[in-house]
C-alpha cells in the first residue's frame, strides 16, 4: 500500500534535480541529459495519476512525451555536434553567439 | 508490504543516480547515471501497472536515446567539465534555490489529500491491448501528428548533420593556424626517421 503522493514526491524530487543540473552544469551534453531527467520525472507523475484515476490516458501521454523526447534528442544532439564543429568547445559559457 | 519495499528501494536508486548525475564531472558518467535512473523508473512503472510504458521506457529511453547520447559524447571526445566564473555564481544561487523548490514541492504533495487510500500492486492494469485500442481510436489524430513531428525531426537531424561543401575548406586553415594538430606532426617525424 503506497499512497500516490509518494510517487508525486519522487517525481518532484527528480524534476528539481533535473532543474539543478540544467542550472549548475556547464557541459551542453549534461544540460541536455538534465532535460531528459525532467521529462522522465513528468512521465512518472503521468503514470501515477493514470493508476490513481484508473484512466489509460496517462499512459498515452507518456507515449507522446517519449516520441517528442526522441525527436528532440536527435535534433538536439545534431545541433550540439554542429556547435562543437564550429567552436571546438562544449562549454555553454563560451557559446554566447548564434553566429560566428 | 512488498510494494512498499520495492518502491522505496527503487525510489532511492533513482534519486541517488540523479544526484550522481549532478556530481559527476565527466559526461559519460552522467550518461550512465541517467541510464540507472531510467531503469529504476521502469520498475516503478511496472509497480503502477503500466507494463507497456515500462517496456517502452527501457527500449526507447534506456536503449535508443541513451545510446545516441553516449555515441555523441564519444564522437566529440568530451572531457571533464571546465569550471568558469559563471559556474560559481550558478552554484551560489542555484543550490539554495533548488533546495527551496524541492522543499516546496514535497510539502505541497505530501500535505495534499491525494490518494490517501493508497495503491497496491495489481489494482490497475494498463494492458497493451487497451492502450493500442485507445491510441488508434480516440487519439488517432494526435498519433498522426506525432508521426509528422518525427518525420520533421529526421529531416532536421539530417540537414544539421550534413557537412557543407564550402565550410571545411574555410575552416581547415583556421585550425592549423591556431594549434598544430598531432596528426600533422607525425609525417614529419616519419621523414626524419
């Protein structure tokens, strides 16, 4: 017997750790991984609500979030590779111009 | 009881791996920590009766997306994260801010009257058959829109990854002018030898 609020608390903790990674890390790839962590945390709360309310819609939303995350990862990593090609760095503080 | 034990074990694993993701300096260690988080979350999905989502989590997230990340890290030869003045400021402001955010969220969710009855294993079962039926009947239009999104994503990735014909010629002199690459020294040594 686990209350659904435990799952929501876990989801909130993971989301906040993702926010922390987004703010604190200086490597573009790690920042991108923090975004994936936030998406995962949101998925957990979707599934928890789905089980609590006995509705399947939560599972469908998780499916859509995963598709968007996959497309985002493909495009985002291509952008990261392009950024690295033009400036030879992955440090986000040195990437302060859109064009060079 | 079994449910509680499994929940607390895998919740602890997920949080520990997420903290490890933040603490590690090398991106490859962070990526492997994220794989652990995703595996622990897949177990939690199984506890909540979402078997399809658990399987897709392992196949798509832990399998495909993380392979893409690890591939990129190794392709770019990413090293240990550099420290900059900006990171000190971010640590000073960010850590207390995030701690406050966690406290606020935990306070709100723990005090809420949500699901006091609790949830036991097997109470709700999201079978793949029901999900498929719902996805291809009620959510057919969003599903098709998603396929267009994925197509655009593929095209965007190909366009971004494609090398321009003119740019390598422009960039090659810059690289040699800034710092001689180790590869360019090797032929000279061979000639001496």
